[in-house]
C-alpha cells in the first residue's frame, strides 16, 4: 500500500549532498509500511474497506508531525483500541475524522514519534505485549535501557543487524525516555514495538529508490 510519496531530488554533483533525501525516502517507506499494518488491524477490528480508506485519508491529511505521532501507536495498543473505535463509529458516537483527530491530539500531548531499534533478536509478542526490554546498564540513568535512533542516518550499525524494530519514542520533557541530541538517539527502560522490518531489505529499497531519483534528477538537469 502506497499512501505517501517521497519528493523528487534536485540535480546535484555529489551523492553526499543528497543524503537528506535518503532520510525522506526512508521516512516514506516506513510510513507506508505502518499504514498498511494499520489498515490490516482496522480490518481485523471489523471496519469495512471504505472505512479503512477513510482512516487512511484522514491520517494522510494531517501535518507531518501528527502523522509521525499517530503512526507511532504500538501494535498492542492498535489491537486494543481499534475495536473500541469500531464500536464508537458503529454507535454513531464518533466519526472517523474525530477519532483520527483524537489520536493526533494525544500524540502531540505526549510527544510521541517514531524511533528505530536495530537488533538480531527475534522479539515476539507475549502476554505482556510486544516490547523491547532495556538490557544495557546506562550509568547516566543507573538503570538498564534500550536504545533507538530518531532517524535513518543514526540507526545503530556496529553489527550486521537483521531486524529493524520501529518503536514509539517520546521526545518531550518529563518522560521515561532520555534524549542524546548529539546523535539523535533516545533511550528508555522499555520500548513498545509499532512494527518490525528486515533492515537489509529497507536499506536496499532506500538505495534503489534513491538511485532512481538521482538518475531522474540528472536527466532533468540535462534538458
């Protein structure tokens, strides 16, 4: 499912100058993956196809920060809340527009955003939900923490990790999440999983789309 589109690149002499555009390509790939998962969960909650399309439309028309925050809804919470949303819509107590607006408001209030945790661990859902528990003692916090990046560039790649776990991060003050602004990383004792992807496949998709856009930009520049 393709709801979001990456913008075209401008012609440039060097690839490094276009690195920010890899960020936008990655962001769009992630958003489309998650909106597809959202749609499947909405169908599982008994929404019909037209209602799911309305959800997709309402989310896509939000501002970028609100889209990021809404899509940061963890898998566990989607399964729990989407059934409630279905009952609200069926009873006429809420419209889909109002529900999406409520989701965006909550995301803004709690400063929810998407974060990215790379790992070789096959982390599955269990009776406590789908979470990543902090296992590395951080002397700054004197507790075990789990780490994530807030962008593509800073995904931790010290090892050849298989999985990219998209998690719900918080960037506001007075939360259990801590921020290291020097490298756009965050950390928390526990991370709630939004979605899981194969990291190598994501890297391959980013490069493929990027190279295609570079060629298109060069062709336009030569006209």
